[in-house]
C-alpha cells in the first residue's frame, strides 16, 4: 500500500511498436542505473507490438490509466479492524494501543460494515446513563462477564433486563425496602441476605463483587426467578464503569460509514475529507474489503507520480491527468508542440525516424550492454516506425542503428523485416476497431483531420473491399467529430499505400493524391508516412481552398 518511488515510462495514446518498445527499453536502461522504472502503455497494443513482445520474451507493459495518484498508491495506515462482536471496552483499548481515532467494523470476509470512533465512545462515557439502557438490555451475558473480568454463576434464557443499573451497599432490611430493582442489573457485595432480597424484588441480574460463588439457596432462587448471576473481578466503582462498555460494537457503530475506494484519486478524496470533521476514513477495494485507513495527513503528504515520456511530447497525446504529475524526462523524435512543465526537465529530441534509435544510442553512449532480446525488440520498433527504413524521416543513423541491433539480436535484417511486416491487423473485430488502433489527429487551418493507418502485407486486397472500408471510415470520422478522415492502407514490404477519405471535403484528398484514370483508390508507390508525406500534401490543398 505504501507509495513508492516508481518512475513510469510511457509512450503515447494508441501505442504502436516503436512506442511500446521504447517504453520497455528505456525502463530497462533506467533499471540498469538502479532506478525503479516501470514500462507502461496508454491503451490497447496492436498485433505487431504483441508479436514483438512475445517473440523476444517480454511481458505486456502495465496499462497506465491516469497520471494522478490513487489512494491505492498512497501511504495508508495499517488495516487494523474490529468485528461486530468486539466489546466497546476492547475497542477503547485498541484505540489507545494503536493510537487510532477509530476503527472499521468488518465481517468475516473483511468487508466494512460500520465505524466506531472515540467520539462514539465518548457518548457512552459522558452522556446520561439512559443512553446505554437499550444496549445493556440486549448485551449477552458472556459480554458482561468478559468486560468486568468475572465469571457466570448462572445464566437464564428467559433473562429479563431493562438496562438500568443499581449499586447497593446493604446493611439492614430498612435500607433497601425503598429500592426499585425490578429487571435491573444490581451490583452488590457478597451478602446472602441481600442477594435473596434483590431476587425477591425481581432483579434481572446480580453482579457480585469480592466473591467467587453464591450459596445454593441463592442459586435456586435465581433459577426460579430467571435472574442471571455474575461475579466481578473489580470493585464496585470499576465494575459499574466497565459495565457500560460491555455491549458489542455493532449496537452503537455508525452503519454505512463514509469510505473511499482504492481506485479513487487522492486529490478527490482530499476534497471530500475537507467537507467533514473526521480525520480518518476506511479505504476499501472493489469488494468492500478493508485495505487501510486514509488520514488527512496522508492526503497532504502524497507525492505526484513521476513520468518519463517516450515517443511523444504532446500532453494531448499523453496519459490522462499528466498536468498533475511530475515529468522527469522526454525522449522523442517528433515536433515540439504544447509541452510545458513547472519544473526543469531533461528533454532529448532528435531528428531520426524512431525513438528506439535514440534509446539504443543512449545505451551505447553510457556503455550499458544491450541484451539480445532487448536488441530484437528495439529493432522491431525501429523498423516499424520507419516502415522498413523507407519513410522520409529515416536517417543514416536509423540505418546504422538497425544494423547494430540486428547483429546484437542475431537476426537477419531483411528476413526479420519480412516476418514483421507480413503480420496483418485485420483479424477479428470490426473494420472501425481496426482503424482505431493507430490513429493521429491534426488541426490544419481550423479543420480537424483524422488519419488512421492500417499496416498490411499487401495493399491490393483492400482495393477490392472499397465499399466496406468506406462505410467503416465514414462511421469512424463521424464518431471522432473529424472534418476530414484520411485512411492509409500501407505495406512496408511493398513500400506503397492506398487511400480512403471521408467528410465533406474528401475530394481534396484525391486532389492531393489523384487516382489513375479509370481507377478508384489507386496504389501510390513510395507513400508510407502520414506526417511527412500525406499530411503536407493535404495541407497544401486545404490552404488553397480555405
């Protein structure tokens, strides 16, 4: 439960192979430096990424849903608890020894049923004794005996109590004729004559101090009158004090107390706490089981999550709530856009085709060995993002790094590329889901452009599916509130793409990339990059008309 010093290394939304491999690789590098780094993804990974992770023996990175801190990540107080049958006195002793303001009351499965606090106990200690009458009336006999360190001489299943308590010191008959003890709990010294008089007057329970037994004649009378008899291990004063704390806590606990779930954000919990006078709150899991206690100081002292961003620097492409986190580093090869932090940050941005190229360079610069399987994973990410070293963003450094990684991984570069790009995402699920796995958005002169991309071994089969591809793109464009949807079906092996467009201005796409005469969705050789090829050409046409 304790908040740790983990550093979360994460790529962007809609993660692809370069983003996933970069997160895994840089987390591995940080671990070599003695840093507790965890690779993360921000969504469902594609088939290509799954293939690479499985091929080289890596687990799928954890899903990071928010950069904000949840209560499960905060230092919580230990989950000490009490049961519904715990006596009030036992609860008081636990509060004292554990230095707690209160305890959750849990069932046998540790699910929270209620709450008992010092203020609840104070009501019994400070209020008029009438406050406790109903509780004492229903308290089982064994609870009385346990609380006053006594023993049960006789119990009766027809016990009759009204919850009132009398303390009597009797020396003569005249002293007690005026007492009304019917159905009361009577505390008295070991005096056979007094005991019998109390039984005759209808007492509901006798608590005898300074004695271990009663005369047989007293016991017989108790049985005839259904009166319970208990001895006490304390004097009259302490017996009467402790007696009021004999009841099980379920009789006075707050039912359905205010509690928090472990998945709730610490910031939100703090706001709710500020609206109450309480200082301690139970934290439960999704099954209502107690996980610990959140105190006000826990919320004041929690640390922001620490992040390293790879393969992106746009907060709009990053994890939800990133503005609440502490960004330590950025490693990227894209343009710098809306990036801003309140603290200094290490920022490495290089003009290369893949983030894995940069990370492989960092390993080499710092003379950290790259394990064979990690080299293979990074090579896959590098080839994926450069479309087999064919995108306009590909540099000599990418090519040089690819050869180094292939050698370290013991792979034939061409053969491995053919294996990688022979995968197809088009297995199971709808076409709309397929398109949604790798999608970027751009704003051009006030127009919201959506650019999904599907990597395939061969593009020709997707010309034959024009009608269903168009319908799926139309639906996705509408659902994403885009003005113009531009789908590229791309083959790295063939180094070519075909395009589909949706929206009122879809004709602009085919002005930028016209079909051959008499064809629909012509094959465009050498077209593999959305941001470096498709987008600039579309932007020219938009500026022409807009």
